[in-house]
């Protein structure tokens, strides 16, 4: 079943957020981060990455704030546990990033980052670059991941984005 949400990217964005896959609610309504407990849109507003809180249905307007959106799995939807280890298309993601050359790639949760980087990761900036972009791993905004929540990593990313490229 294809539950592909469209990539929301353009060349040279300050940051592209990459999740593992669309959550079940997001797939159902065809909008990024639409789950009832997901903190993605509120945390973007709280950290100043967006001027206002964007509604999931208006996800395309993230581009107006210099924010791109994608997932590493475009073939399935649900929680990380439900998806397991299938449907990941790392070459597609890397090509997308190479074509659009964002300044930063921020993984929303460890699983997507570990799949793409091929190793265990900790939260925060990573030593690798992808398509020239600085790489960050952030605690997942999913309601199911509340136990690992630490907004400090999101605030650190927001400070870097506001400071400009490095």
C-alpha cells in the first residue's frame, strides 16, 4: 500500500526534516505530523522556526518558513514499531537531498537517522554531512515517544538555523 506524502522541498532550504514514515493518522488525512499527540507543529512555533503554528492540513506552507519535509519510508505508514525494517528508500532520500542541497537535515527521531547513517546515533549534531548539509538527530515529536522528549535539541537546531549556514 502506498501512503506516500509528497516531499515538500526546494533548493537551498535552511532545514529539511526527515521522519521515518507517515503516521497512521497522517496517512489517513494525507498531511504531515497530523497525529493527535504529535508535537511537530507546536515545537516549530515554540522554537521560532515558524512564526505561527501551522496546521497539519497546511503543511505545504512550511516552505514559507524555509522548512522542508520528507520521510525515508514512502511505502508504508504507522509507528516505527509497526513499520519494522521494511520500505526504506535511502537512495531516493539521498538523491532528493543532493538535488535540493538544504543547509541542514534534521531527523525527527533516531530510527530514520540510523537507517540513513547506517549506525546507532545520539541526539544532537552528527559528524556526517549529507549532500553538504549539517545533520541533526532530534527527539521524535510523536506522542508515542514522550519518554525521550527533550526540547533542548529542537531549540539548539532553531538557534543554528537562525544563525545561518556554517
